[in-house]
């Protein structure tokens, strides 16, 4: 018997591989399109790279987070997280302290300079996010958010199964 998706449709449909490929391509394209205006503005102002911004935002959202957790939550490669953190630390925007419970871990916090930069850039980034989804109703936005989170969680499970080594 063929597996069924939550809507009761067969997962063995010949349409599924083409749709999966199309969704993946759309997500990649959207990712590039969404970051383009920020990259252009930040590069022109020579303020911060997109990877640095994403790391800065994650630290602001989760003070005391580790570099490994940033990589896991954002999908940015550990090497690129490390590079972004190096730049942010050398610019005095991020501080790193040893975890008192586990001296092998470093906990990250925004400095006053990091907080100031976040406060300067975030309002325009938030406004842009709202403009990007204005064509969706609130119900559609909730549904899209749920689906994207479900896909992200599934990818995390796949990655964990393929790479069983601990990262913290």
C-alpha cells in the first residue's frame, strides 16, 4: 500500500519528484532574491555582510547561543558562521564568554556596538519582511510558516541521521 501524505494523497505520484524539485528551486531562488537588497545596501555602506547580519540577528534573538547552534538554526555552514563571528568580534559587535557549565563551549552576546548596529538596521529589515509577504492573507502566512518550519524540521532530522556526531 502506498504511503499517504497528511491530505490523504499518495506519496508515489509521478508528479511528486517534479514538484519537489520545483519547490526546492523556488526556495533557493527566493533565498537569493530576499537577500539581494540587504546585501546591496550593506555592501555599499560597508557596514556588515549578509552572513554577519544573520549571525547578529540570531545572537540578538538568543543571547548566550553557541556558534554550533547558530549554524544549526540558520543553515549557515559552520565555517561561514566562524568567519562571520571573527569579523563581528574584531569589529567589537559580539562578545564570547566560556560557558561556566561546560568550558568547551563559548556563549555569544551582542556588545553595545552590536546592539547599536542591530537597532539601526533591524527596522528596515523588518519593514522589508512585511512588504515581501503583503500579498498573503494572515491565514496563508500562518500556513506557509507552518509548512516551512515542518520542512526545516524534517531537513534537521535528515541531517542528524546522516551526521550523527555531536556538534556542541
